């Protein structure tokens, strides 16, 4: 069977997703277009050979509407015959794009595809595309009479269910910044970064972060309405133990192993296995646990066989709950820091994490990497790659 391989995967630096952030003046189409252009240029690839560009974006409104991926393909100067489509698997959108690209290659539909993602949260803050709208309709409301909740409340529910204290969450978050700062200082992100708008490094990392400093922050999601509905919540989620609003783009060049050899390009990793699951939409951040179990079962691998885990740090209780349920080695979890320090540009985060994980495996000699991402609405993707 044809193997789908990763030839390259890159990302922009993560910028603060608010006015004044390093990428806040860059149109999201241009942000992704620059990334696509950089990907083909650094691999000396003729873009006319690309069969499809599959992009993830969560807030498909405003500047990110009307198929932002196709617009970025045109902006990158690719030939007009190269198509592009934009998908929404919430925070896992570009990770799902990688799965779709690989499936197209394995099936013989594609020889070469780009999986990518973009999010300009300075342009489209969370909730921008749903402001004032009923997004669920009557039948969802009937199934969940109390109403569904946002991810912040879900994070509180996860922390409560697993019994994580505020101190545990802040300790974990401070360690994320420490690992990311050490990786940045050691130049470990250099091979995966492409500068945009004179931004050359992640501006979301705070090297001076301490658990004590984080302990002074106030809960971010407290409301009397939810406090009455969920009396078990202790209100431990703060801006410091959550991922920051971020701007960014990322892209992976995926092709068949045969095509890579034909073009003289080095296959850096094999896309080994995938899973995607739905989960409780109230505890929407916990799908990463069954997604991990499913992808491991599909491959026959155990958690101990994996050399690095990238578990998206949407909120600190998410990777902590994953650790507790999987029994994974904490030292292998987000070894270069996670989204709490490195940002979470929603639609771009899937291929962004993939870039960091692959570079880590290459620098340490690891063989297998597992990436998993919690997603809005109660879903999760998991991906295993094998370094070649």
C-alpha cells in the first residue's frame, strides 16, 4: 500500500492574538499565503505539481471567510489549477487536514498535497463568528436541556472531575513556559519557523513565569449562572493556565513515498496512523483520551513505545487528565513546551504541533510521535508519525 510521508512542515511564530501583536496587521490570507510560499520554496517544489491544499480554520467569518485556503493559494502565486479547501474540525482543523491529505495519497487520489491552517485571533476573537446567533437549534437544546457550555467552563469541569488543584495547574503552566523558553534559547524551533512581518520568534513565551506569579491571577470564567448550575466547580482556570489568544499559520508538505523519491526529496516521517472520535460535549476537552486509545489499538503500539507526545495545552487540566488516564511518561509530554507558552492559533495548531514534534524526534533520535488535540463540540484527533 502507498505510504503517505511528510517531506516538510513549517510554522510562523506565534503572535499575541490582540491589537499590537506581531501579526495583528497581517491579513490571514497573506499570513497563510506567505507560509505556503515558504514551504514550496524551501523544498524547491514546483507548485504546479500540488494536487490539493487542505486548510484548517475555526472562525470562518470576516477576513477568514469565503474559503480562506483557496484565497491563500492564489495569494501564494500558485497556478490557478491548484485547488484549495477549508475545513472546520475546531481546534484540530489542520490536524484533520493532515489526515485528509494522507488519506488522499494512500487512496491514490493525490500524489502531493499540502495540509495547513491559519487563524488570526486578533481579527476574529473567540465567538466572533457566532456573536448573537443561536448556533444549536431546537433539537440540540432538547438533547442537552441545561445547554452546552464554552471551553472555559468545560476546562473547569475537567479540573473538578480529576480533582486538580489550582497549584497543580499553575505548576504545570510554569513548566510549559520553562520548557518553551529553554527550547527557544537553544535554537530548537529555528528549523520549523518561517518569519512573517519581521516577527522571527514566538512572542507568547514568558521565560520569567513562575507558579507563584500565576497564583495571583483571578479565575477567567466565573459567573453566578454557572456557579449555580455546577456547584462542584472550584474556579481554578485563569489566563495563566490557559492557552493565550494567538495569530499564526502552519503547513505540511505531504506526498507519497514514491513521489518524494522521484523528486529527490527526503521523506522525514511516515504518517503511521490516525483516529478521530466524538466525546461528551460538556466535557468536550476529554476526547483526547479515547482518541489516543483508539490510535494505539489500531497500530498495536503501547504508550511506552511512543518517544514524544504532543497533547495540545488548550487548558492545563487537559494534558494532566490525559497523563492520568494513559499512564504516559510526563517527561515525554510536550517536551518543548505547549500551547500555554507557545500559543494556540486554533486552525493552525494541528500542523504547528506536528512541526514541533517532528523536529524533536529528529533532534533526539526518537522513532514514534503521538499528537492529539481536544476540539470544540466534543471531538478529538490523534495522529502517530514514524520518523524515517
